[in-house]
């Protein structure tokens, strides 16, 4: 009998300090990230940027244990998924670090898998993340001459179950504290403004996501002092979408602040270092009374069940 495989796809991250340089070179040599058509020129500039950022990046990863937690959390999630749903085979691939799409797909091809669901670990769609991964996956399928039935879950920012899980995480982080004492900040990864002007829907989807969350929070009578949104991880001198997370946190002097990393489902350097360490220092300088960063879903059973239910919903829709 044929068996469906579900492949979670994400950016990837270095497991150790030795992998940081390779990761940065792969990242900046992606034409969806560094929008230069000439491969030779892009590679030269990618190497320049990677070398320039290398030591700072290593220091950041050193501060969170010498590598990103993303792979470990992903492996734990895969184990949880396979334990909960024996009718399918769950695995994962990464864009800029192993396991790469071609290696994962070659293994599935050898297992005679004839049906694949690709599940984005990015809730909101962007050409720099979702599209980049899917282009890489498509290229790998062509090179392998692998032609399974393919279905894709490429965005789910508007999915009710996904947003309910965010609200659950917010409740847990608050513990028994009064919501009206806190400002809630939804922080997403930033993009250059030029990408949005060229039609990338990412910013629109992030802000629609926040509108939906506000409705659920209001329904559940979780009334925060204020709810703000921001964007983090800006690099370079060009104009990026904003406001920046660092500036928003610095402006909330003497307040109590709760931060949810909206565009991430798995903790990584941007949550464990940038939000939990770098922005915490900014919070201390601004004399915040309390500063809390909510953990991503990681390998939570609720998240695994949400993925399983979305895959089932997709299969039902395709059969109708």
C-alpha cells in the first residue's frame, strides 16, 4: 500500500559555530534573498556579506549555546508527529543547511513514496522564505525525475486553529497576571521595503494575522493595555518595513511587555538571541517592569496535532 509523506520545510540554521560561515554563504547566495540575477556577481557579494557578518553571527550563536536550537526542535517535532500519526511518514528538509531537499526527496523516492505534502514552517507567505524553499524543492524533484502526487500547505496565518494556539501560548506566558497591565508586541522578521513594493504579500499577511488574533483575544476577554506590531532582524542601510522591534521596546518605558514571535513556529537565533537576549537589554535600559518573550510552538503536542489536522483537511479538500 502507498503511504503519504509529509515534509516540513524551513530555512535551516547552523548546528555549531563551524557551520555558521557555510550557512551565511548559502543564505546570501539565494537569488530570492539577494536579488541579483548574475550568479557570479551574486556569489561574490554573498561571500563578502557572509565574511563581514561572520564574527558577529558566531558571537550571537555562542551566546545561545554554540548553535541554533532549530534543528533539535524540528527533530523533536518530527518524532512527535510520527508518534501521533502512524498513517503517514513525517520528515523535514532545510533550505540552507542539511538535510537539503534533494537528499530528503531521494530517500523518499527510494521508499517508493508516491504522495507528498509539503508543509511550510512559515505561517505567512514570502518570496524570500516560502517561495525560495518551494523552488528548491521543485528543482530537486526535476533532478531526481521524481513525480509523486504533490500537495502544499504554503500559508496558514488565517487558520483558526493556528491562531487559537497562539492565544493559548499567550495565556500560558501570562500565568495569572492581569492582561491589562501588559503591552503585547507581535514581532515578525523584517523584509526590505523594495520586496513589498514588488508584490511580496508577507507584510500584508502578518498584519492580517494580527487583526485576526485581536478578534480572538477580544472574544476571550484578554484585554491588553495595548497591542502593537513590529519587525526585527533588519540588516544593511536599505529601507526595511517597520516599525523595528528594538525601537518599539525602547519606547515602552516603565511598562510590562509580552512579546510573541509571530513569523516563527520554531525557536531560532532570532528568538533565543535577538528577542530573549538583545532586546532584553533594551528592555532593561528602558526600565521595563517586566519583559517576557513567548516561546515558539517547537515540538508542542498541540502544534503537532494542528499540522496533522491541516494535512487531513487538505486531503479531504483535494478529494472533493
